[in-house]
C-alpha cells in the first residue's frame, strides 16, 4: 500500500515537513465543526467570505480546457495558494476526500507546520439558488497542533445559463492553543494581516493562472 503513495509539495519545503506530515493521520480535528452562518453570528469566531470572477465560458457545461476545468485543477492540487505564504505537503495518490495536508505557513520570517484534513468534496452538476451550476468544492478543517481552529471552504462554480465562472472562499477561525509565548504574541500581531493577504493573493493567483492557462473563453 505504501508503494502507491506519492508525496508531493506545492513548493520546496524543509526536510522536517515530511516528518510532520507522517504524524497527521494520528491527529484529530481541533474544534467542533459548524455552519459558516453559525460562526458568523458568534463573536468568538472570525468569519470571512471572498469571491472573484474568472474568465467566462460559453453557456452550458464546462468546456474542455476552459476556465472551469483549469481552475478546478488549480484547486485540486492546491496550487491556488501563494507559496510565499503557504506551502502544502500531501499524498497526491490519496483520494481528495479525507486527504491530510501539511500546510507550512510563513510569517514574520518563520515557518510553522500546520495539519489540516480535507472533506466535503462536491464535484459535478449542482444547484445554486435554484439555478443550474457545475461545482467543484471542498473544505479543510484544522487538526490538533494547528495555530488556529476552524474551517476553510473553497469552490469553483460555473453558472450554466450565463457561462459565468467564479472562485469562492469562505472561512471561520479562531486562535488555537499556542504554548510558546513568543509565537503566541507574534500570531496576535501578524496572524490577521497574514490571513487577509492569503485571501487576496489566492483570489488574484486563481484569476491570473486561470487566464494564462485556459484555452477558451466566452462572453
């Protein structure tokens, strides 16, 4: 079984990252999952939503080589994340649903290994407000030892009637249990600005890479 594994990273990471990755299977999610709307209504949590339009396609199902297919691939491999802020290590041979990922976060000149677990995969025709769409979506939830507690949702959506393609992010989080007082103080100062930069760069990176790689578009 181990021979079938294919451990990859979205950008170069320290050798210790592989050691941290191998421990993830033994870890549990470090919070009680809830709906985004519940977190948004609870002042103990910080809830965010972001969205950006990608190059459009002709109406109908996704076009081979088009923006939806390209964006789906960028999200599947987590290439959407800016490696200057976050790099991921995962087993590319494992199913996406249930996949463990080690995120190597970078802020204040330091690196922090943080485990997450993927779930909630949706991949195919769906409805959005009663309208037919094609959706690729998944979330990850933070594991024990992560600097934060919470969930991040990603989705790429094509509206079949109009051909509009968009990338959407929704997250809720709070600071995790941080034993080191220096790291705790640094996270209090740099955590939120880094989080906001991550959102902004992921949106722009998805837009730019999709535009560069898509073979067709629509109007």
